[in-house]
C-alpha cells in the first residue's frame, strides 16, 4: 500500500512517461523477438528451397546421366559439381549411386565413401529434405532422384550448412535490431516530449491533486452565489458557472466562444478584457444592473487570461434610486428652509421698520410663486412620489439657476408604477441638468402626454445637444458621456431604456425646440402577467 500511495502521489506526467517508456520498450523488444524468429524460420525455409532447386537442376542435367554411363563418373562429375556448388553458394553437391556410394564431394577424401544421412523416399523417385549432421556438420539438405527412361539410376544431395545459414541470419537480425533501436529511440524521444508537455499542462500535479482540484473547484463554482467568468488570453470563455449564465443570459455553448460574440454591453466586454484590476463597478446587462469585479489571471509570472465576478445589483439599485429621490428632496427642503428663514427675517425687519404693507406684499408674492409651482406639479402628476421628485428637481434646478418647466399631465390609470416613472423622469432630468450647466439660457422642459393607452414622457433641454455619432450610440447598453466605463455613473440612460423596454415601449432621441437634446420615452401599461 505505501508503494502504491507513493506511485499515486507522483506527477501524472511522470507516470505517463514511465508507462509510455515501458510500453515502447515492450513493443520494440517483442517486435525484435518476433522479427528474429520470423527471420530464422525464413532463412531455413529459403535454404531448403535453394537446396531443392539446385538438386533438381543437377539431377535433370544431361551431364549427370552421361557421366553415370561411363566407367569413371567421378572424373567428369567432380569438377562440374564443384563449379555448380560455387555458383549456387551451397556447401556440398553430392552425386551418389543407389548404394550410397559417393561419386562427388566437396572433400575429395570422402569420394568413394558412403553417404551419411537419410534418403527417405528418394530411391523410389520422391523428393526428400531434412536437417542432418553429416561430415561437414549440421546442414539443411535435399535429396532428389536421377531418372533415366523412368528408372532411378542415381541420387543427388545438395546441402547448406547451418553455420552458413546462421551467418546470414545474424546479418538479418542485426538489421532488425538496428531498426528496433531506431524505433525505440524515436519512441523514447516522443514519450519524453509528450511527458514534458503534459507536465507543463498539469503543472506537475499528481492524479489525486488533479482529482481533488476538479471536485472542489466544480463544487465551488456551482455553489457560490456570485457569477464567475474565466477568459483566456484571447478573450474566449473557458469557464462559467450557473450564476454567471443566469445573470448574463449566456447560451449553453458559451465555452470556447469569444466574449465579444455574446451580445454583452461594450463597457462590460472592455472591463472583462482589461489588463488592470477593477473592483465593484456597475454595468448594465440586459435588464440587470451588475456589480462587476475583474482582475488579470497570472501563472508563473505570465498572463493566462482574466477572472470576472458578477453580483446582481438590480433590486438594490432600484431601492437606492428611490432613496436618492428622498435624499434630494430632503436637501431641497433643507435649502428651502434656509431660504424661508431669510425671508422671514426680512418680513420681521420690514415690520420693525414700520413698513407693514411692504412686508405683506413681499410675503404673499413669495408664497404665490411657491404655490404656483406646487399646483403645477401636483396638477400634472397625481402620484405623491413622482410629484415629490419633480418638486425636488425644481428646487435643485432653481439652485443651479436652471428654469424647469413641467407641462401636460399623467393620464389616470396609466398603469406605470411610480418606481419606474421616477427612474425615467429622474434620470432624464439629471442628464438635462448636467447638459445645461454651461448653456445660456438654462432651461429644461418636462412634458407628459397620453397617446392611446401609452404614457409619453418628453424631456428637452437648451444644452449643446448630441453629435450625430453620440446620437447613434447614446442608447447602447452601458454607454455614457459623463464618465469612463466602470465608474458607477452613466447608467441613467441605460436604465431609462431598460424601463421603457420592460413596458413594451422605447426611447427616441431628437432635437429639442430649446436647441438641445430631447428624449421621448413611451411607456405602455403592463398586463398582470407581465407585472409578475
């Protein structure tokens, strides 16, 4: 068990390398053995076939039959058979009588002696082959009959010694071994290169480390409440968890696709591809406001991509918008309280100076102006929240030296929730206040109108307006001219577009009669099913 545990703790790359080296060695050695066995079998088979072919050729030669008919066959056959032996690279060519008496032999001293070895069925006219140890040592031999008019008159035996066969076999095996060594070296080099790459890819970790990392990472990715998005150096999505898919409405085949192809806001894409760390920045994605943090991912000092975390901020942002309305209204009331105190002191001073009539005129004129503004706003908007927003914006505009004019009315039963109307009017008026900061005159017009069942809100200003290029991009998700992407500002127009689309309407950008930009928002009443 300790030895098995030690093996399992080794890096996967090393284990694979050892396995590959062992496999290559086994395959090469098995191949060499099989090739050597096959070469040995082929060598003996070829030697037998060659001996048979030479013996049959000699037996069929007229020279042999003519010599056998003479009183001294050896005188004519010995030189001729030796010449045949040398030309065919065999070790002996023996012509013998049926009584085994040799007429020829490689060793002249053996002529006249008896042939050593079996003859098989050769005297009966059949071919016979065998491996036998004779006067020249072990040899592979063939014995064939010499026939004359259908009668067997002599026998021819041709042999090749085993030592000669083995010399040829050693040459063949040497070639096989050299080829095997080359294959082995190539396999070892390939295994080493593959092991090196695997070591680099797995970072030298063992199989238990990899398994533990995968299990824990998978559990963490699918259990955390934050969205997690991992990109490689080319901006392709390599890892995404369930929450990120939900928040960004990503398709199933998102892994491996460039983030630019996912239809996300340009600012969000730029933040994800950024090479600097960003934390807790607000971006718009579809109908959600996301808090996004991104940071480059590095390994061994090199960039391998980026990590993006996402948190849903939509509901909190809506509540924060309402609180912002209340805060601004409070600031407006505080400012008006200070202004009212100044006016009250003025009235008291006039009375003390004995100018009671002038004091009365001063007080009633200020009350008349304030009451006219309140009546105009309340007459246009029945909802107290929206009316409070417009009163606060009017006070803020007055402090900035901007004239804010409210015209028209919100039709009864428009079906637009106060929260959504606050989002539209508040953001458009805020943008208009920023737009007329350097204008002359400074004027903003807010108009409400009903078109069928839809509510139309128009906000125009006397600012510089929008350039043609900005007018085309102003409604893009996450677009802003007030701040760089990721600063938390510049989401106003995106929220207005989001609200209008949620109500089945839209936003149009044009030129105001005052000379600046004019935004026209159409809000249609939502059905009970849509509101849920």
